[in-house]
């Protein structure tokens, strides 16, 4: 075989191998993506106070929705689902809050029972979560509460028909079911050059691909939940969003831009292959108010009662001696470690998040400005 033919054969093999690797990455999200389990320094359990703060800001909305449902329906057996429950203290704290909201109202004797379904992907660390149940039951020992796990993607059916009265999901629905297929060319290479999410460098085609994937996923989510909720049941959804039509908003995209720059630094240091970086994309989308409203209206099974947006202030309440960049880096690592380790290997993680913390602090100092992401809360009633 001639040298030219050998080079052509080798190039075709490498192209096929890269396409295969990209396809595997897109297929494996449900099997790979998980919050960092356990109770160690980098665990989600120890690094989820920023998410708790966002949920606490809308606590009054959550309790009002549960209260309205109970007053209207008065069920003797209340089905509650926490979708994307993850692990750590936030989940059981939310359940306790919902139970207390119901029991503050006059109720028959015996009081209603609570069937609680905790859902996340099969890779979730349910064991750490369940290790907290004995203390939880002790705190609520007078009440009939039955908790079970329902592993699986919430982009599809999870529960039997009409078994739920209240659905709660916090900081989950901005994660797409997959990286949008529309950002890859015919050979399987990303067209989103020098970016891992929508950035100022991204083409309109990339933004549209992410929007279409969100529309597909959120519509499927609504359709699935509509079959599981009773009529008059409530659903409270908390997710990251954006305030305008521009996709590359500072509130969310800047955090992905910092991640890309951190990875690029490691390319420069010889720790990461550049082609490996250019094949990495995230399955994330921050929808606008109008995009959420459109999907609810088109799906047609729910009445939109509340849609509010607020800024997440970048105060650091995790450790007085820790910079904001370090605090955010620890939170991001607890969420993204599984995907990054799967693609790049876990040996880069410590150095990567050191770069991330430094670059984020530098970004704040240079801009002399805050970087406040946007949280959206929706309350929906099943028609």
C-alpha cells in the first residue's frame, strides 16, 4: 500500500473513532451524569448551599401552592414527588416543609398519609440520602410518611396514572436530556467552535439547536407529568433562566465561558488534548420567560399560576475565608465532576477547578461587577 493510501486510511480511521467517541458521549449522559455523591469535601451534599438559598427565596411560593392544593382537594393520601432530588440535606428539608404545610391546616382524624417519591437518574447516590432517613423519621415520628426511590429520567413517564398531588423540582430542568444533535456536522464534529455552551462566538444555528432541544424536552416533561398528576394537582419548578432573548447572557453563559477558559489553560499546559476540548459540549439550557410560557401553552395540560424570576446574589455564605470564585468552583465541581471526568479523566479535576476559581475571581475584579445568575420559579395547576 502506498504511503498516501496509508495516510488516507489512518485519517478515515481516526475520523470514525472521533465520531464514535462523540456519539458515545451523547448517549451516555443518563448513565454518567450525577451529582457528586457521599459526604466528602467535594460532594454535592457539602456544596449545595447556593441551591438551597435559591429555593429558600421562593419558599413562600412553594408552601402556598401546597396549601392551595390541599384546601381544594383534601386527599387522605397525598402523593408528592421530588424530581431530581439528588442527595444531601436539601431534599428531606423540602419534604419536611411540605408535610408541615399540610398539617398546619385542620385535617380529619386520622391525619392524611404522605407518599413521597424521590426521583433522580439511576446513577444518583440514593444510599447517602437514605442514610439520613432514620433521623428524618424520628423528627416526624407521629406522622405517616412513606418514602421510596424512583430512579429514571424525568423526560418520560415515571409514575402510575393520577397518583400524585404535588410535584417539586429544583435546579434540574435546565439540564437537557442530551447535547443537541443540531450542533454537530455530518462527520459528528461540533460546529460550536471555541465554546462548550452558547457563547458570543456561537452561531445562530447553535442557539437554535439548544432551543429546539429544550422545547422537545420540556414539552415531554409536561406531557408525562400531566398523566401522573390528579386534576387540580400542583407542580412547582425552579430552574436557571435568562431575562432576555439573547442566549449568551452574562448571568449564565459567563460561568460556562470560565469553564472553557479553564480547560483551554490546561490545553496550553499540555494536560488536555485540544481536540478533546473541542469535542466537549454541555447539556444545559437557560430558557427565557417567553420560551417557558410558549411550551406550557402549546402542551395544554396546565394552567400557569406563577412565573417569577429573580437574581441569585453572589454573596459567599459558605466560608468567610473562601473567595467567591472558590465557592462557586466547589459547587460547579460537585455538579459537573462526573461529566468532566468521563470525558477528560479525573486526574485533571483538582487543577482544573483551581484555574476555574482563579479565573472567576479575576473576572469579577476586572469587571468590577457582580455576576448574578437568574432563577425562575413556575407554579402550574393540572387542568
